[in-house]
C-alpha cells in the first residue's frame, strides 16, 4: 500500500501548528492546510496559561512568547462602580514550573512563533502551510484515508476556483481535524458535537486606552452591574486592551439598541464602559484607535469521541466553550502535545512493517486510542467548569444578578485575601493539574505511596548540572527537552533520595555502605535503561540521575555518569515523594509521568510495559475492523 504522506493536518491555527511541530520532530511526513487565504491578523485567544507555555518551551518557544506579551499582575474586581476585591498573582510562587505567571499575548504572536519554527524545521523543500485549501471526499478504510485536496476556493458546485484552482487526489495514513467548530473532519467521521449555544450575545473590542492614571499596568479589570465587562491588557507596552462585554437587553428593548449590540462600534463600548464601570466626566478613560470590534455568539460543545479509526480531532474541532478562565487555546496545545508523539509512534510502526503483526498493531492502536481516553475527559471537565463560571458571570436574571453582585462584593475579599486560596484558584486555571490517572497506559509500582502518580504532569523544579557553577540554575523539564531535541524520547528520572533519608542506620559505616549500594544501583539502572526500556517508536530512553545534594552528585560523577543533576534545595525529591528513599519516574514525550515507583521496583518496569502491551494486543486482535469504523 502506497501513501502520499503520513498525516494530513486540516487547520493551521495554534493546535494544528503545534501538532505539525510535534510530528516534524519525529520525522513524520505531513501536509498542513487551511481554508483561510491568509493568517488572521486579529488577536483572538490572548491568554496563555503556565501549562501552555511549558508545552511551547518543549520546542524552545515559551520564553520567546513571554518576551512578546504581558505577564498578568492580577485582577481587580469592581461591583457597581466600586472595587470590591483584588486577586494578586505576582506574589504567588508555583515552584514546580518555570512559568508561574499567566501571559497575555495576541494569538498572532503565538501563531507567528509556531509557524516560523515549523517552516524552519520542515526545510525549504516542503510546501509549507497551504492556503487557501479545503478538504472534501474524506474516505477512511482499514489502512488509510483517501481524500481530495482543493487548492483555492470552491464554487457553489464544488469546482475549484482561484489562481491555484487545482484538485489533488491523495492518500495518507491519518487525518487530524484541527479545523475548528465547523470541522469538516468531524463531519466526515460522523462524530456528534454535543452541547448548545449560550443565549446571551457578546461584544468584543481591541482598542487603545488613555486617561486612566489609577490603573495598574498588567492588571485585568472585571466590572459587574446589570451587565458584565472584562478588560485585559494584552499589549501593555502599546497601550492596547481587550474588552469583552455582555449587556442583557430588556424584552422591550428598541430595534436600535439591539442593532447596536449586533453591530457594535467603539462608541457602543465607550458608553457601556461608562455605565458598567460608573465612570463619569473627566475621570472617564478614553477608548480610541480601535483594532477589532465585533459581536459574537458562544457555544459550549464537546465531540462524542476524539477518534474514529484513522480520523482524529483536536482543539476547537473537539471542544468549544466560553472564554472564561482563558482555557481554550491552551487545551488545544495540550491536545496536540498528547496526540503528536502517539501518532508518530503509530506512523513509525507502520513504516517499519511492525504494525502488520496483530501484536504490534494492538500496541500502537491502544496507545493512539489513549489520546481519546486521556484528552476527552479534560475537554468534558473544562466544559463544565467554564460553563459554571460563565453563567455566574453573565446571568441576566434579576435575582441572580443581585445575588452575584452581593456575593462578589462581600465574599470575594475574604476569599482572595489568603495567599493559599489565591494559589488554589490560579492553580485550577493554569492547567498544571491536568492528569490522566485513569488512562490505560500509565501506572505505579506495587506499594507506591507518593503524591505523584502515573498520568500526572511531571512536576518541574530548579536543578544544577553536576560540575556546573552553583548559580547556573535551570529547570528539570528544560534539561529534558533541550529546546526540542529531547521530545522524541522517554526520560527516566532516577532520584537518589535525600541525605537524611538514611538516618535510621546505626552507624556512619552503615550509612556509607547504604549510600554506596544506592549509588551502585542507580548507576546500573542508568546504564541499563537504554537496553531494558526499549520504547517502540521512540528514539531512546534517556536516564537522568537527580541527586539530593552536591555530595551525592559527586559520587556519580566519579563513576563517570553523565546527565547528573543536583536537586536544588531537594524540592523535587519532596514533590515527587522520594524524600525517604530512592525511586524513579518515567516521563513521556508530552511531559506526563507514565510510571513511577521505588527504585527497588524498577526491575519490574519492563515486565509491566510488556504486560500492558500484550493486553492491548490481545484486545485489539480480538476485534474486527468493521467495529472501529
């Protein structure tokens, strides 16, 4: 069976670009198409959460995006013209990430960084992003997908028009729809898009703002009265802000009032700003030089499945929801990171011929199916959470408006005054807590009692490479990913345990003997990792020894071990649960823990992986292909 390419990606927004970047790192041949003739110049999604920045930094792009945006300082909450509470963010310290702050940045910057990086990796011989191009006649079979790629626009009868005006008939192994709410791939797969539209209509305005001397740069503003308005300073250096407004109209509202909401102008926003924020006279901040003014309706929907055979969905094609909490684009990036390496493993297995056997077919298919098992629950939970937040913020029912405004006014200050409560609120939005503990492809060793479990995001922390200057501090995950060079491998973290964890030994000689035995066991594990933990479809398993102190690290350096890191302040040992004794964590290419346990159980890990794969193969081989399509 011949294929023109391995993977077709439909949609070149952040999700599609991220997925293409992931697959390109693995050498997967692909084409990425988008129906828009040019990339949008509108800001669109402007909130990048901590996890989104982490995922971008796997390719060396997280800090580059931070340099283009505005770090969120916090949120000021106003009710009926008075500031009721403030949520301060910059005094929060999420130690297990290099990106503890929420970033406000235009989606144009996110896409520009991803596209520039992707095109450089694809090389000059690649077609790049093909625009405008649409997909039709998507037909999947047991081994691949046939489709027609139409360049240019289509006329009413389906014929190609425009300067390009050509149609190609092609075949690939997989098609991924990253093509938004009206996904052609989702329709071809006949996957239901469950949910509904919100009753309220909304207005959006990107504009410059002047004459607001009391405003703290970098702080978002939320205003409640009868309606709701949010102000987000996503380009603070340029004085550009985003305004989102929801202003319920009475049933007897005039046609003129309704028309103003359906086709708002800058004056519409200026007037609503004054009414909701209670600004008057010379104190009124001035909106000017509008960049984008529009009205829109929001939906809350999630696909019934993220996969149907060889057709897959990611990003807005799989889930759409309200902008509450700034979750949408970040969730799409998470979809792409989760799917990318699994799809690459399936493609590599098929290329090598290993996927022609029932066993390997079951293994690779089970891994690919875990994308739906892991990411769809995230989408469902996200939908419920954002829906609750959004309905509470924008309700038009008079009683609930009164209740909301009074609750915010009196309860919010009590909730937000405590740092731990603020950390909990922000921690629920920054997506660092996303985990897949119920996934069929993760696990823990027998007797494991640590906090981190299989499926959790691998906690990050500060480390120093053994032999480097003590002030040459980096982060663990950055050391693993190496700007994109390390994302095609598993990473086995071998923790020494902290020095005090051997304090129960009765003598210095006993403690020295125990330390020597631990060192020997870890050295053996590091040397055997590449041989005993063979990741099918990945490049390698790279071992990293994480020492609890400089003295421990030196013992491994003397054994000529590379990839030895010093856990600064032993934070990572405590965070992973290895304070008492040595242990390991096997980290996947997407930065989630696949398996974790005590060092004494490491020898059982290869058998666990074999048993898991064998069970998957048996399940797969017992199924008929028609049941999958």
